[in-house]
C-alpha cells in the first residue's frame, strides 16, 4: 500500500507487498501456465484466455466454500475473472479470424501454451484434503468445463484446437519451478529488493 515502509527483516507478519516482492521462487505456488514467458501478443492473449477460464471455473465453485472468507473472496473474483476471460476471448477471435498473419500468430500462441495446461487439473495433497472438507475444490472437477470453453473459443476463431495435454504433476503448485519463474521474479522484484525500506 502507498506510504508504508517495506522491510522483510522487521515485519513479523508479511503484508501483501512482502508476499509479492520478498519471497523466492520456491515459496510461490503457481501453475506452469502463469510462470511461462509471455511471448508475442498472440501468445499472451491465448495464455490469458486459458488462465482466466481455468481460474473463473475454480472461483465460481469456491463461492460455495465452507470457509466464509474464501467464499466471499471468490464471489468478488468471479466478476473480475469473467471480464478477463471475455476480454481474452474477444482478442483470440479477432486474431484467429483476422489476417493471415494474425491467424498464424494466434495459432502459434495456442500451440505454445496449450501443453502448459497439463498440471492445472491435478490436485495437490493440500487441495485434496481441503476439497474433502468442503473448503476448496478438486481442480480435476474443472477439466470438462474449461476444455469446453476453450474449444468453443478456438473453433469460433477458426483456430485448430491442439491436442489436450496429458495430466502432469502439479510441481509449480507445490513450489517446484523451472528457471523461467526465477527470471520473471527478478524483473518484478528487482526495485523493491534493491530498496527494501523505501516507501511507495
């Protein structure tokens, strides 16, 4: 937040900025889909479509969580994620059904990011335990809905739907990442780490 000092060494309870700027890659829990390099605009909007469709399906179900805070956060997130999914879908439609060059780039983007969905529907041990308690959602339950949305958009955009990826271990959601996340965090966290006591 603006006007507050940031210092990891002096904070006993990390705030949102400390969580964003002062954690190392192995402390993050995210899918390969969101950790991968962005690529050109075609690849970026296809990746946004995949990521937002996946998260929207999750948040829509989390509104029924037994945890009232999680349910309330999910309810707020649904509107934002719907906007992002629809925005990305409109761009994919424009690019895919546009010029030969925009079509080529959108197809290349789909081909590049589609395999990154392999770990999105595999539950971690924590997700399985929380889902069985009615708090969280097993991501495997989202697969058919998300796949239907993505196939519909790509077909409307006259793009070839890549083969659906095999399920993969959720390594990134368990804190095991490739070098691409370290590089991304180096860019995002550089200024805050260079000036940890600065006010923003």
